[in-house]
């Protein structure tokens, strides 16, 4: 019988290509991973990797074994998912719409798209609520909810009332979000063009945008789903003077969860909560 303590290090090294990265993903030391590989090779009676300079390459036997074990391990992980909290990544706008839920542990999504995809593949996260992630054949993508960006400024702004002109927008100083998709700022990405703004402050999340705009003459973009929070803190919401397409958020998850009853029930539950009228 295969020891799972040997299988997981083998599959991590196979997928990531190095013992160093595998050790990091498993939160083990490099010697521990190397030892597990050697023990697994002793059990099997044949080598799994050969060293090519500074790199290691899987043997033909390793390719065949990885294909068989990956599928078996994924089915096992999916079967026991109901016994533990689901780990869910989401943007702060989605998090702000969700109540306390005992069956999930929420984390704000990593900024980099590739970090999100890698965490799904390494089983660090069970479900991601995000938008415009790169397509991957090993993952499922399905609609979650739709949001859009609006503008906000302090309710006592000296020149901007209930509307903002394009000239006012370009002349104003802005608080922007340090979030890029397809190598462009989020507002530029949704507007479909580059907008020459005067950036006064760049922050890392939506909460800091609200704090940095409050009591100033700055203008900022915010998710419409968080508009009520901004208004409660003395900011007013205004429509942008240019078109921005809506943001279609998706559930992204490993294909092993496609038919898992617990995972499917969670997706349906989240979809209802995220699509409630404001």
C-alpha cells in the first residue's frame, strides 16, 4: 500500500519541478522531501527523477505513476472535503457581501493571478471568487455574480457635486488600487483605454481606498457593491463620465470538485448570497 506521506512529496516535486518549491508548498524542509523521494523509490524499486545539471527530470516511470496517483489523490481529497472547512479566496467586495459562515474560511485573494492558480492546483484553496483569471484546462470556471465600478469623493468636495465631468475627472487627484489585470490598471482595463490620471495615492485594497479618500479632495473608483459602506463613512457615489464594462466574477476551482456534493452546495449558497439585491 502506498504511504500518502510519500505520495504527496513525489507529486509536488513532479508538478513543481524542484525539491525547493515542493518543500515550500508542503511546508517541509528540503531534506525531508528528498528523503521521502528516496524512500518512495526504494518502495517502488526504480528511480523517479534523474538529475540534469541543476535540474531534475521525471523518468518515464514517474510520468506514468504521477498520472495514476494524481487522479486517485484528487478523488480522495474531494471525497473528504465535507469533513473540514472550505478555504475560499475572494476580493474584498465579495467578502463584504457575505455573512459569517461556519463552513468556510475566507481569505482575500492574492494580487497575482498566477499565485491564485497555483494555490488551486496545490490544494491550498478550494474555491476562488475572482474575475478574468487565465483559462486552465485543469480548472472549472462558472458565473458567480456581476459587479461594476463607480466613482466616489468626499460629500463636501468643493467642486464635484452629484455629477463629474470628464475634465473634472482628469484634473482631479486620484486614489488608485494597486491591482493589475492584463498589465493594466483596473479602471483602464474596464474602460478599454488608458486614462491619464493624476495619482496621489496608490493603495492595496478597497478598504484603504475609502480611508484615503475620506475628508480629501481626491477621487477614487470603488466597487458598487461597497458603495453603501462608503456612503456611511461620508463619501458620495457618482457615475463615471465614461463607459466601463461590468465585472463578471466567477467561481474558479479544481475539476476534482465538479461533482462533489458539499462543494456544489457551497457554490449554490454563495451564488444566492452574492446576488441578493442591495
